[in-house]
């Protein structure tokens, strides 16, 4: 049977699209589903609408009329204020730098380990898998003090560099597990065939495994970026000076012990969340872009 | 597992084996080393050092402590809060494991099929997962407010006044109330994973099945579900472990309260280590969390390290 | 060389050196005991101050510190965890102290929140500095007691927060309450009038426990009186007695008669406390910080609001209070300079410029024109002693156990008598340790 190779070139999932061989009803069913799903989506997103309306109203309006009332006044000033209060000029830069440093690196080394675990003969595979799993199960808060001590000895507390090590380490278990599961699905025959052709493991990794697993890599990358972006506790403990703080630490500024600047907080959250959403929008086509060559290579 | 037809003929077995043996040995370790090195230094070593403290009575602040061996573990079994926390963990796990998985699967299937506006919908369902925890706690705090919160207001408008109650302020409903936003934000990940997995299923199988007269339901059960098995495993394993460890969500929404009704092992551990100056005891709780989670994940690890039967 | 060999080399080289570096640092740095013992930092002109100052006032502190630096020739870094960071502040402080990189000076609450640091010998004994700078004569003695543990003066308090009722005048008028109640019975009457006028009387919230606790401890003072109250807090007297049961009964009554917001247990203090300014509740129980944080923030005139001492029907009429102060790192190499910095901060002029409305320092009372209500409290504090806030009187663990009892009784799962017994169990277990 010949493969449907050109699928890879088409942007959105044609995989589920109409096919002359099928006797299924025409896309009429699609509209009904869309409507149902849209209603569900609206309910799903409603709490976030609350976030948006809160960010667009003056604080006095919020306090006077309560969080769930429709704003009497609209304003964009919260965003400007929030930018200052949350120190976003610095925290944005820091969070972005951290994510850019950490996420590609983390995905790469996790993919390498996943490759070794799933496709290469390796002794102690079970032990390593267990050890990786252990990383998932341990509550990370107990590692705070030893890590702090280590970083302090290396002189990298209060710097983004100091965060990279722990962040990488905490991302590894999850990424390795997801990736090795995807890698296992790549048929051994392909790998064998490449070996027979004389390819080294390294080349197999770069030219076969990674491309075939692109959806998985992107998925894992997005998830990693989100947790790096939102990580609070370690950033709080390791970083000190305002110049080095990351976004979640900056968001603490909006909530006092005894009162909260809720409208500023809402604006601040939206500011903080926008890059991730944008990245997700841009990247989601790769997750579902029909890169199904792996299943059908002939 | 994905079925594949590979028309190319394989090389003679002997040569392939020889090459395989040479490929093994050092090479896999080179791939593994960077990740393992970082992992050991920044996770394994600190974790093991910390776990040692469960055998002591360290308060978490003084320079000195005594070794008390298993006293902490014995005290654990008699602690009523630990019992309550463990029970809460079980309930929490059951709900936040099953519901997001089912929802995520449903959404993935629908979003993989004939629906319009997929990118927007995908974005909407995933967005909660992207929010910082502080926002989730704030928003849902407002929604749950007994007087003006949307939920109670809605109930009163439709005449269900009796159901309007202080969701976060009473023992009977607090945990359930926190589970709702947890599901809301944890559905995105399975959805994403299932979407990626669904993309990898060979549509030719569906075509062949249709030609053979299989109904859509049969196709779902006999083609889709088995193909998704690896994805199921991951989602189950990760959700399971996450549920045991849960801390941030509950801490942010109820702080373990009212009283101790929403305490889970994670929050109780945190309280003991970081706030009660009982680092030794708290670490013992952490050890218990770890051991239970590890035990539960054994079947998964075994399945993943079995010789591949692609 | 094939690309494979090169990359293998890179791997080996990179990994090996990275591992070595981390291994080395791990060996030298980590130890089962924090490196706090013994090794003091060398004397230098650099100081680090760590605080949880709110963002609205941190600049004032930084300016003050700069002034000190100019005259003392030091360089001081000020790190702060504003807002809700205060909740995790002790964790960060603790981690830094354990890691051997603690600040030279840090701010901390008194009572049982600060005492662990003294007990663990992380805080320095400030007695020599008290003598040298004469702090005993300028700083409120009760406050100093709040930061003295086992006879050691471990901290220099600069905040003696007094808590009382802060109310919205127009809401009182609307309900027909003529003015601040002068007895407990009058307070109950006022509450009923407010409820009749469809106004929630007392805005307190239970999310972390300590806000609603303020109501209970006031009721305890009213039922038990000053002496018994103190003995209860120290464990000298049993909690299983009629006065305590009476306090718990009153506590439940406040909820049953709807004198506190519906579902108060699940509400967040930061949402509820400013409610009296917003017209949502008639009054709340809080301290003088509310004048800056809530009243001034709302831009409403201070004359719209008032404050009064919660009537306890006892003499002396006490109020609940707590202390915050600075501690010096016992292992700092710059203790003398740190003490100079503290002395600078504690000067009355500095306290005023820092807008400290609850200063412990004589001569630093709040400005009557700018902060009239806080100034009123400075007057009240001169004659009304304070009892320590419950969650500072107890270590956090016992305080949390109290919060559980508080939660149970408000939800009706235990009776006042049972609550009293439970408290006795909690306190006696603590005292025995």
C-alpha cells in the first residue's frame, strides 16, 4: 500500500478529513459538534473573562461594585501601573532569558536520554528508569536547602544561572518519560534500516528520531516552558535582588497581607501570560500538523 | 501500537547483530550522560541528603540535631492529620486522575475530527493550564464567594437557593470545591498529549475497517484506544504521581483549611518542614509520599522497560 | 575525524568538567549541619538587610539606608519580599541562614515567630547594643519583652501594632448606632442593629486563621479578664474552664447571629478587611496600618471613619497587639555596623520619615493631621496594655491546631465545652515539651 506522504505538507489535520473511500456522512455533523464544543468552550473560558474584565476596570470600580459585576468604567491604566508594580521590565527579561536558556537545552538532553533508554541497548535501563521516576515522586521542596547550599558554594545564588541547574533537573523526569514513550513507537525497523546503511547513533538521533517525534518534542517543550515561566518557590528562594527576579516573584508584589490590588494583579497576570499563549498559538500547528511520516514511511 | 508495513527487505541477520553489538556499549551512555549528570547533581543528591533528615529530629534551623532513627515514622502512624491527609489524597487522586483524562480524551477526539475553528478551540481548552497559580486561586476565590460569587448567584437565580453555600468555608465541601479548578486546569495536558498521539495513528486502518463494515464505535474501541495505549500510560502515570504530590493548588486556595479538612500529604509535609520547625518529621512525610508514589508507578516502569514489541 | 568522534569528545570533556565542578562545590558547601556554626564572615563595610516591607514604603526604607551609608561609610543592600511574599519570608530567611548566606540584619515578627531563630542561635544577643545605644529608654518596654526570649534580648522591635475596631461612620449612623460601644453588651446591641439594617457588622475572614482569631481572643479577654488570659496563653491555667467555654460560646454566637460575614471561614482577609472602607462591612478588627493601606488608598477622608478600643469590661482595658523588629545575624562579621544601622533606623525622626504608624519609639507618634486615627491609637496605647496575639503567643504548630478548633466550632462540629477541652489538650502538650 502506498503511503500518504504529502500529508506532512498540509497545515491542519487533514488526517481526519473527508476521504472518497469513506461512506461517512458529509461535514454536516461537523457543524453540530462545533456548536456544542463552542458552548462548552465558552463556559470553560468564562473564569478567564473575569480576569480580563477585572484588568480593564479601575480599582475603585472593582472595590465598589465587586469582582463579578460588569465594569461601569473601562480603563487601560492598570496595565501601565502593573508594568511598574510588577517590575515587568526586569522580570520579563529574566523569565524570557531563563526559558530560552533552559527549555531547548532541557528538551535536548531529555531526548538524548530518552533515546538511549528506548532505542539503544543500555545496561541498567531499569535502574535508570526507576531513578528518573523517583524524580517525579519526590516533593521538590525538600531539596531546597541542599540545592541552596550547593549554589551558594558555586557562587551562583541570586543569578539566573543558578536556577538553570535545578530547573533542568526537575524537568528531566517528566520529559524523559514522555519522550521515551513516543520514541518507543518509532518502529525499530526504521532504526535498524538506518544502521544497516551505516548511520551512527548520533545521526540516527538527529535525522530520524527527532523529526519523527516533532509533535512530542513541541508538546514537551511547551509544557516545560509553561512550568519554567510559572515556577515560584525556587525563584523566590534563590534570587534576591530586584534586577534578577522572575515573573512569578514579581506577581507577589500585587498582593498585600491585608489588602490586594486585584485589578493590578489581573493586569499583571495577563501581561505575564501573553507570551506563553502566543508561543502556544504559534507552535500548536506542529503538534497537530499531521507530521505523520513516522507511521507511514515506506 | 502502530502497525506498519515495511516492504524493504531486512539485511541478513548476522551482519545486523554484529553492528548492533558495536552500537551498544559506550554510545548509549554518551546520550544519557548530560541528562543524568544534571539530574544526579541537582535532584538525586539533594533529595537523598534531605531524606536522611527523616531519621533525625532536626528542627530545620539549628546547626545541630540528634538521630532518632524511626521515631518519626512511628509518630506518623499516630498523627490524626496524617490519616486525614492520606484520605484526602486518595479522594483527590481518584477524581483528578479520572476526570481530566476522560475529558482530555474526549476533547482530543472531537478536536481531531470534523470540527471548525480548531486552533481557537484548542487554545481555549488549554489556556487554564498556562495560568500562574495565584490567578487561579484569586479567580476561583471570587467565583466561590458565598455572597456575591458567580456560582451561588447562579444557583439563587435558578431557584436552587438551598444549594448555595460557603463552598470553601466548610469541611464538607472544601476539598470538592478545590478539585473543580484543579480539573479545569489539568485537562489541557491530557488533551494535548492525546492530540499528539492521535495524529500518529494511521488512517489507513480506519479506512480498512470501514470497508470491512465496522461501526464508528467499534473503530474507536478496537483501533483508537489500543493505539492510544502509550498515551494512556503516560497520562495515568503522570497524573497519578502529580496527585500524590499535590501541594500548590491546595495551598493557594485553602491553605489546608478550613481547619485541616483540605490537608493533603504535600501540604502537611510543607507545614511541618517549613513552618513548625520539625524538619525531621516533615521529611518523614515526604519519604512516605515518595515511597507510595514509587510503588504505584512500578507497573508503569516495568511496562516501559520490557523488551520492545513495537 | 568523523563528526561522531568530535561530538563524543565534547561530551566527555563537557560532562566531566561539569560534574567535577558541581561535585567540588557540593563537597565544600553541603554538610548535614548548616555552615552557620563558627565560621563568621570577615568584617567589611557591606551590610545586607532583608525585610518584607510593602512596596508602598520600601523606597522610604531604601532612602533611609542610603542616608546611613553616606554617614557611616558602608554599603548596604536592601532586599525585600513585598506583599504576600511575607508568608514565605521565614522560609527564605531560614534557607539563607542554613546556607550560610544569611543577611546581616533581618526583620521578623516577635513572639513565637521570632523565637525559633533565637533558640537556634541564629540571632545575636543584642544586650550589649541596648546598653551602648540606650535603646531601653527610647523603645517601648512591652515591645522589647516581645522580642526577648529566655532572657536574651534577641531583637530590636520597631513596630508595636495595636489592634482594635475600625468602623465606617455612615454605616453606623444608618443603623442607628450612636457611637462607639463602651461595653461588651453595647457592642452586641450595635451588632443587632446593624444586622437589622442589612449591614454585615464585623468583617473578619478565616482563610489563614489569624484574622477570625482576632475576634476570638477579644472575646477571651472579655470572658477571662487580663490575668487569666495571660495565664492561659502561657499554659499556667487550664483552658478547660467556664471562662473559656463562655468565650467559645460567644464566638459561636457571633456567627449564628450573622455578626460576621456568611461563610467567613473560607474568605480571604485581604478581600474582607478593607470592607469597612468600601461600605461592605460596618467595622473590622485590625491595626493602624489600615489607615495607610485602606483609607488613604481609597482617597476617602479619614473623617468618614473612626476607631475604638474593643470594650472588654475589665480594668485595665487591654487590646491585642504584636511586635515586629529587627534581628542581627549571630554569624555576621559586621555586627557592630549592623547595630549602628539599627540605631539610625530607630531614631524618632527616622521612624517618622519611614511613616511607621505603630512605632515603638517614643517621639515617633504618627502625625495627627495626616494620620489622625493612627495617632489616636498612639494615645490609647499609652494607657492600654496589650496582650500578645494568639498566633504569636503559640508556636505555629499550636496556632494551627487552634485554627482547627476554631474552624470546628464555627462549623458546629464541636460544642464550646469540647472546644475548651481540645484547647487544653493542645496547650498542655506544648507546655510539656
